[in-house]
C-alpha cells in the first residue's frame, strides 16, 4: 500500500473530512536516538520529558557508546506528522531504561505499529523492545540508526543477531534527518497494514 510523502505543502481537499489518526511507537535502547527522531520529523514542537542524568542514574544506566549523553527520557516523547490529507501520525517515543517500562503498556495501547531503533554498538539493547512487541503482537520494523564511527553491518546480519522473524523489515536510517525518519514511518505503516491484511485472510495464523 503506497502513501504520499508530505513535504510540508498544503494540497487542499474537496471536502472537510477529518484525517485518520494513527498511533506509532518509537522504541529502542537508552540513547539510541528516539527523542532525536521524534523531534526531526514532527511538524509541531515535540513534547519532551527529558531530565538531566543524575549521579545516581549514571551509576545505573550503561553509558558505554553514549558517554556524551546528559539527559534521559523519563516518560515519553510526543510528536505529530501529516503523511497526506487523509492520514496523520501521532508519534510516542518510549523511555529506554527498564526502570521506566511500567509506562509502556499505557503508551502501547491502540498503537498500529512500532519502530525499534537500533545502534549497532549496543545491539543487545534492542532485545527488550523486540520481545515486548512480539509478545503483544504489535507489528514492528527495526531501523538501524547510523551513528558516525559505528561499525556497518549487512541488514541480514542484524536480522540474525536479533533473531528476528524473516518477515520483520530492517532498514538503515539517520534519526537526525527528517526525510530519513519519514521513510522509516512509511515503512512501518506499510508493514502494519500488510500484517493486518494477513491476519484477516488467515485468522488462525
């Protein structure tokens, strides 16, 4: 199913139909770029719940690979992007540390699909997100955030390392770039819609 990519230009419609609102989660490990991606693609000023890392937090959180990080999301990030005249995405970035996972069930309620951001320097940090979405039957894709200086892997290597089902899309992205983030969101939309069609055609599957 194709989606028209918006470039910020208003096209207008022949009627006053309200666009469909779709909820998408942006998940992944601590410091992987969730806040950055939501901020890069949101057409409104994103809501952020970041706090400065405290000495106590530094002693708990693994900062290897993200030593320069000084803040952490303690509840969620929120943004919005219009894909076309009929479709608006509401983006919810989840907190990355396990001590904040108690908010995940609330954030995940009603979500059409999810993006799991991955950092190849800390690939194991993806496992909790992958396990959560697999357990809850939420369609998701994996987007490898290309950090400067990180080792490059083939996408099938990432699939194998994370023990993903072959049907789970894996793609490269740059969370800082709006266009790259939009391509990730369109990919998760297409995957979620395809998963729904498959479920309708084969309810027993």
